[in-house]
C-alpha cells in the first residue's frame, strides 16, 4: 500500500446484502471502489453487533484492493492479532476505546498493518495530536458510530485543524458517516482523502444491477474532486 492523497472511495459493506458478501465485494470493486471498509461492532463500545475475525477472514478472500477494518470495540488490544490474521490492511481503533491508544497503535503496526485511529464527533482532535508520528490514518467520524444511514454531523473545522497538525506526514484523513455527493466536497476541501460511504454507495443497486453502485461511487468521487 503506497501513500498518496488522491481521493479514495471506501464503500462500507455494512450497507451490503448480508447474505451475499462475496458477490457484493466483487461488485463494488468492479465498479470503482478504491478500498473496502469493514465495520466491526461489539454491542458494548457501540450499541450494535457485526463481524468477528472469522467473518472478516472470509471477506478477505474477495477483496483485491485494500481491506480497511474499522474497530468499534473495547477493549482493542487483545483482538489485534486476530484481525491481522484475518487479513486487514488497515486496522483502525477508536481513541475513546481505552486509556492506551499509543500502545494500541504500536501493536497494530507491530502486527504488520497500517495503524488507524478514529475520533468520535464529541472528541477534540487534540486527543490524537501526540500519536501522529506512529499513525497511518485518522478517521474523523461525522456520525456517532454504530449504524449506517445516519445524518451527517459537520466536522469541517476539525478536519481543517487535523490537516494542519499532520503537515508533511504520510497520514490519510478518512471521513466516516453520511458521506454523499453533497457532503463529501466539504470534507475534501478541508483536506480529507478517504471517503467511507455505506448507504450512498449501495442505495438503489444490487449484485444484479451493479452499475448503480458504479454511478453512486463515481458521483461521490466527482463531487469530492471538484472541491479540490
Ligand atoms: C458507522 C460506520 C460507518 C457506516 C457509514 O458506525 O462506521 O462506516 O457504515 O454508513 P453511511 O455511509 O450510511 O453513513
Ligand atoms: Zn466505519
């Protein structure tokens, strides 16, 4: 995985057909997805439950791009090796998930993955300022995590501040929650490069009408690129 700041679209398979993940992943990649975003929820850190390591390992067999695994779980550290084994390329933990985010980032890199840190809407960006040298991606949440299809919460000022804090470091800025062709440009202008989108990618399409996914992905990408 080489670093660049080009616009990347990362569909969240939280909005896919849960009985057909293999074909859904193949469809979004064939239709232009840059990364595949996998939302892991534990029913404790967030009020919803999704995928354990065996499910993520099964997704891996279909992912040809980048598997971007977003952990909404607490604790994190005891599961890092299991998600490395499952084949995550990027593993993102929440700064709110425990008292030792610095140790968590070190452990994710030591397990051979890119280390991401996610920041909830209510958390100040300064919470991650001192780990940027050991961080590969910062995920700014523009919804409270737990569910797809929620309304976008504006975090433009936070993203601008983060962009300035990052400076020349090779750190991606990812936005997660309510991204569509109207909201993605705001975040692109503020400095984001990775756009997670669940409902806005999967809406109106299916594995038998994958061209709808392609149109949805292209619309988000075009809107974000136009803002640069
Ligand atoms: C929310 C998840 C998101 C979610 C985004 O907890 O982290 O990745 O799937 O869904 P949309 O794009 O529908 O807001
Ligand atoms: Zn996510």
